[in-house]
C-alpha cells in the first residue's frame, strides 16, 4: 500500500485498502493490521481508518470483531449488500420498484413452473395457508413477512441465482411497504386470489398462466399503491 495524503477522503482510503485486500499479500480470514498500524502506513487519522473499515464492512469486504480487529471476509464486494445500502440512502419512488417487480415476478413464476419440485410446491401451499391465517387475524406484519416468503419461495424454484439475488434486494425494500399496504384490508384481500391462481398454475406446470397471473397481480398492486 502506498502513503496517501493527510487530506485524503474516506473513499480514497477505502480504495487503497480494497487494493490491498485484492492483492496476494492477505488472504480470506486474515486479520488486517491494527488501526494504529494502518494510520502509520497510510498517514491518515484513526477516525478516517475507522470510517473506511465501517464502509468496507457494509460492502461485505470485512468482518469487524469488537476487541479483536478487522478480518478479511471477501476479496470482492457484496453487490446485494451494496444495493441494500443504496436503497437505505436513496428514497426511490414506489412506482419504480413496482415496475421492476412487474418485470421480475412474471419471469420468476414462469421459470418456477418449469423447474417446480414437490417440496417447493408444498412450501408454497403451506405459506399460502399461513397467509390466510394471518389475514383472518388481521395481522398485517405477519402477512407482510409471509408475502415476502411466498415470492422468495417462487423465485427459489427457478434455480436462477441472479433472479434470486434481485428478489432479495426487492424484498428488503418492500419490507415496510408491504406491512403498510396490508393494513388496508382491501389490499390484503386483493393478494389472496392472485396468490392462489399463481400457485395453482405453478403446481400444474402451466408457465404461461403463471406468468400472466403474476403480471395481473403486479398491475393490481401498482393500481392499489400508486393511484
């Protein structure tokens, strides 16, 4: 690692540390030099080092253990965690994310119909039963959690790692939105029929119907939440 100027930003310090992490000088699981040692090496303050470490922890590069130090978790950044951090710091329009789901959900339903398994179908049916119980109890928090689990269970059957990763990011963003939506009995009621039809189509391997029903479900959600 090279010396960097005292007026370097946390970003510049982070970039220098990433170069070090991605070199052959340190391996996964290794402990990084102490904060004091890093300050001496890079000629920057301990505050800057700490902020850089926290940033790299949030990006999935480091594990920071209180009292022990920072350890190499990954030599590549965690794109899912980075996306989540971006969502936390940038309030995206609800409509933008619903439009993304409108593209992803029908694809997931279609692929799930092709790659379905008995175990996967059983999980979906169980989740739907749990959703109905939460609906009967008027438990919006439980409905939100189960709704996310249903969509994740569908996409898990696709065996498409990228689609699964994107769904996890979307589920994170919709965590609070789902709960607020299901406080409205009308929105909660509108989720039941589509879930039943999507699960039924996936169960019988009808990929076209599964995709179409998923698209209708998202169109209705956009109308409910954005009108």
